């Protein structure tokens, strides 16, 4: 069922694609469905180019014949990506797929950022699950100590023996915030101040539209439905 809901959300996002657009391509299973759909449109003759947010998405886009752009001056017309959690203000947690840094760069460079999710991703408050934070491997334990001093617990993704390495050569620390994240904007600012933090998975005030796949069909929330 979840797969069908994700597919319906991705198909609805495909309706936003117009000829000539530069499109930010997200990462994860839901964003993949959008990219696959975009590949179909390209095969039918639609003229678009994509900015992939991970190596995996870049490989998929290349396989599907979507022209790829990796250097950019100006803005992306439309970016479509998934999310791990979406709160009522459309703030997000992203990065459980490990691509949060490039995903945030793509979203920040976009005129319109559209998030595609199934309804299980909607939460009252962010922090139900872990908050991924990308950190530099150099002296990462000291970074982890500074993060822990903010009152969170954390684990190295993949474990210390075989850590997960991001496309940027960094580590991911998965933070658990007891009681949830009451003020995502303020907490995001605190995280960015920590030396060694490259980027965090809180996407605050970046989302224009969320397309939610639910049993009654996909529903768009936010600006510019
Ligand atoms: C990857 C992400 C993904 O967009 C997020 O994890 C959602 O993935 P999925 O659609 O597979 O549930 O942020 O870094």
C-alpha cells in the first residue's frame, strides 16, 4: 500500500513538470519514483534537465537518459524530493537516506521545492525518529561530544567499525532528541554552530508544497498547489 501512495504522490508531482525546466532530483525511494517518471517524460520527448542530489540519483538519471547538470549559475525551476518527517508548518527531517547535504543545496537553489511523501511521514512535531547530522570524519568524536552537550544522544550510522560514508566523504551521526524538537528553527541554528558539523537534516521554512499520498488520493498542501 505504501508503495502505491508514494507512486501516486510522485505522479502528481510530475504534473508540475514543464518543457525547458531544470529539475532538482531528490534521493530515496519516493524521489526515485519521480525520477523514473521523469525518465518516461524524457523518452516521450519532454525537454528537461536534472540536478541530481546524490550519486545514486545521478546514476539513475543517466540510465534514464535525463540530461544532467552539476554546475549551476542561477536557479533550479523545480526540485522534488522525499522526506522522513513533515510537521504541520512543512518543516522537514531529511537524510535517513544519507543525502541530506546535497539535497539541501538543491532545495536551497530551487524556485519551488516540492516534497513527496506517503501519509505515514506526517508528524505533529519533528524528532519522532532520528535526526541525521553530517559531520567531518576528522576528530569526529570531539564533534560528537559537542553535539551530546546539546542534550541529545547519538550513534554513528553504520557503527564505528564500518561507518556509513556520505557522497561527500563524511560521517552521519543519527541524533535522538528526547521529547522531540520543539523549535526546529532554533535547534537548526544551534546545530550549525557546532564545529565539525557539515550540515543537518532539519529543513526549516524551505518547503513550498508537500504532496501527500493517502487512501483518498494524493493531496497537495502549502503554497502553489
Ligand atoms: C535521503 C532522504 C530521503 O528523501 C528520505 O529519507 C525519504 O526517503 P524515502 O522516500 O525512501 O522514505 O532524505 O537523504
